[in-house]
């Protein structure tokens, strides 16, 4: 069986573990994990021009403007290590970004091949985020910002799943369990689509 190219998106509420699971799956498949949140945080901590521009937005839990975010992703996906496949984490995050990404991927004839939806009950996400706040000290893991990010997820990000569901590429994966169990569930869903290492 020829394997399907791994052009993936992992999506789930803050605290669903998508960053951890996305990194594990990308490593197993030998493709880069592209996390817009990580790109923004790295720029903030390095004090780059981009970092200075987005720091206040991120700390407040708001979304960085689509134009800027989409340009960063296009640049990243054009790099050679993403030619054989990639895993997007945290982008697209609203319908405008879906349109931007579609335009870019369609121009290359390389649409997304699977979307992993990691599902976690809201109370579980909130308690995981509080643990992360204590461990990592992320400036945006305060109560106000967490509430805003979860509400943006529900109002702006969850609707993008309908678009991808219509294309038949969404796999829902239960995000409650051990790291290994969840990684195995995702790997099994991808394998069923012919996406293997
Ligand atoms: P994350 O690590 O994915 O939770 O992202 C942390 C923060 O970075 C978000 O709360 C936003 O402020 C910003 N961010 C990350 N990805 C995006 C995106 N696709 N669009 C707009 N803002 C984003």
C-alpha cells in the first residue's frame, strides 16, 4: 500500500495536550511540527520585532491578526523540511485562517490529509492549564487569559472542524488517558488513512 502524505492538523482546546501529542506524532512520522504558539513565544523571549508586536496580544489571550499569522505559516511550510509533510498545531484557528491555508495549499496541489481532533472535557483542560501555569510560568496561563482562550476556541476555532468534517478528513480522538495511550490512538487513526512512518 502506498502511504498517504502526512499533511496534518491537530486541533483541540487549550490544555488538551495537542502540543505534546503533536510533537510526538510528528517525530514518529519524521515530519516537522509547526506550532504557531511556539513560534510566537520564541520571538517574544528573543525580543524580536515580531515578538514585540505580539507580546501584549498573547498575554491577553487574544488572537494575533490572521494576515501576520498566515504569512508566518506560509514561510515555514515553504522550507525544505516540510516538503514531504508537516503537522500544524494551533493553526488555522478561525475561518479566515482556513481560507488562507486553503489558498496556499491548493496553489501547491497539496491539501491537508487528516485533522486530529483531540477531545477533553472543559474541567479537565482547565485543571491541566493550572498545572502548566505552576510548572512553566507561561504569562498567558492566568485565569482571565485562560477563560478568554477557551471561549475563543469554542466560538472561533471549533467551527473550523465543520469545514474539515465536510471534507471527510476529521478523526476525533479521546484526549483523556496516559501520553502513550493517546499517542497510540492518534497513530491508529492515521494508519487507518494510510498515514504511516
Ligand atoms: P497556543 O500555544 O497555540 O495556545 O498559542 C498561544 C497564543 O499564541 C494564543 O493564545 C494566541 O495569542 C497566539 N496564537 C497562536 N496561534 C495562533 C493563530 N493561529 N492565530 C492567532 N493567534 C495565535
